[in-house]
C-alpha cells in the first residue's frame, strides 16, 4: 500500500490507495467472473465489463434515454440479473456479462442453449472465454431459468334442460371448457435438458481449465439423495471433472430488509464468495466457511449424516448455523474421489494451480522472440521463482521450506541443443499445493493435573 504525493489527509480516517507493484511482477486477477444469460433488449451479443451493481442497472435496466424499463420489458424468468446482484452483494468487484437474448422463450430454449454455450458459433461462453482472458470463473444463470404457464381448470360442458343447467352423460366426451385460474412457475429446461447443458458447459470449460473454473447447481426441489445422484450423472465419462464445483441447495434470499424471501439459485452468491476470498487472501484459500449476504434460509436443510454423504459425493452444501447465517460448507471439485485427480479434488488446489499456470503463461509471453540463451532462461526462471516465493509466504504450499514446496528448472538440463535449434525453450515448474483442513480435531487429556489440548492433523 502507498499514498500518492497529492493525497490530502484533512479528515481523520482510513485512506486506501494501492501502491505500484514490484517492477515486472505480474498481478493476475482470479476473482473476475463471467456471466452468460438473458438481460433484456440492451447490448445483445456483447461482452460488457461491470464493476458494481449500479453499472448493471445503467447498462441493462434502462433505455437509451436513461429511463428505467417497465417490468414488462425486462425478461421474466431470467436469472442473470439476480445472479449479478448477488455476486456484487457478496464481495465481487468485477465481472463480464454476455447478454445472449432479450427474453426467455420456451419455444426457443434450444436456441438459447446454443447461444449460451456457443456450440455452433462464437457466442456466449465461447465468446467470453476467447475475448477476455481475465475471466477466471464462469456461470450460466439461465440453466435455472423459469417460465410462467397458465394453469387451467376443467369445467364439464353443461346443456340446457327445462330452463336449468344440468350435466348430461351424453356430452361428457366433448372438450371441457377451461379458464385460467392462476400462473404456474416451472423450469425452462427439463432435468434431462439441464443435465445435458451442464455437461456441455463443463466440457467447454475443460478445454481451458488451466485458466477458468465453472460453478453449477442442481434444479430446485431435489432432495439430498437426488443431488448426490445428479453429481454422479454429471461426471459420468467427463474428462475434466476437476474444472468445476457443484453447490446445493437453492437459497431463500431478500434484496432488502423486510422483503419476502424468494427462492433463488445459489451460484451468484457463491461466485461472490469466491471473489471475496480471492481478493482478501488469494485462490489458494478455499472459498468456504463464509456467510452468504442477503440469504436468510435454504430450500432444504440437512443433518450431519446427510451432509456427510453429500460431502463424500463432492456436493458442496450450503448450511445454516446459529448466529452465523447461511454458510458455504464445502470446497470440493466434481473430480473429488474420482480416478487420478488426487489433490485436484479440492477447489482451492485446482484454482491455485490455475493461478500459477496463468501467471506462467503471462511471464512466458515476455520471453517470446528473445534470444534462446542462458540469460533468457535465467530471467524466466527468476521471474517464476519470485512469484512462487510470494505464494509460499502466503501459505499456498504444503512444504515447510521453499525447496519442499516448489521447484523451477530452466537450464541446460531440460533445454537440449536440439530443442534450442528448433526455437523451443522449456521451463519445468513443480508445486505442492496445500489442501484445506476440513476436519480439525482437538484432543483433550489430563496429565499430572494439567489439562492438555493437542490439535491433530
């Protein structure tokens, strides 16, 4: 931190102004979230950077003259607005939004999926990831979009008989008369469609998992057992299950005190927690044990036995705790417990490795077209070592010393004359990232009249 020369300190208080970072040292953000969804008639098909909720209001909720849109113009059933609002409320400070359509239309839901994921052209998610490398977390809110459909009440067709209406068996086969009695809110996508779309989402993110991480949830109304089954179906034959995390259940949230709580998907809130943790401490710290802002309840509560089953199944549970609110109480990727993922089954390990890979890519770009000689290799190795030393000092690695925590090798041992002649330069980096402490166990014992407390690994 530092203060500019022209800063006027006239009123007692806390003044904050970032100082310049060390010369040549990269500072790559890992807290930036990319949202792809339906925002209304403005800026369709564009990637727009937002730094606060007010920016969203000005860009998507107002017309060209700056007047607020009436409710019937805004996309009913879309989840993007609420997701972005929850993100900023929970600590987010920057996101990119791609508005792919003006409204949620049941007849065009497959087209909407195509636009969101970018199957046929560079749209939505594909456009976002290609054009904006700073996006480190991806969310598709409209996979949980809703539509309203009229519910009809059947009335038997009456006939006239001697001046009064009666029900006649002879005409019971006629189509019943109907009247719209109320509106029924139903998911836009069926469970099968939502599962298929989530798999396509994760497959696309998996292609760039060295720099981006996906957040997904399950449809509303599912039980704990069904949520666990959803995760099993989602990861079946999935190549890059460590590139995403699953959160359950949905939450009850309010936008202002005293308002009636509404059931909402949890992803916007969770994305804000990711950003909050990244900004405060870094991606090597698990985005858990944090309270969700503006959340007053959950759709379904679980006991410890159910939570244990979900935890083992890599479903990250949102749970209420007395005097603490609703907290994120899990930090496992979808790859937890599968195959050879190992430590990549932890969200913070996967994302810390992602941060290291993104930084390595940034540092390496500066060496392109430089002479392939010992000095270039030395400078590259030193830049990577400096970055990893800072991560070590922040507690990102397992080892007690630098040598136990990471290594950087960029010299003649891994750069043969043949590779040099081909214009290739190799820099090998190895890291031992610390997994989260999920189970903190204290042993209390009495020895010679003294009570001792021992914390176990």
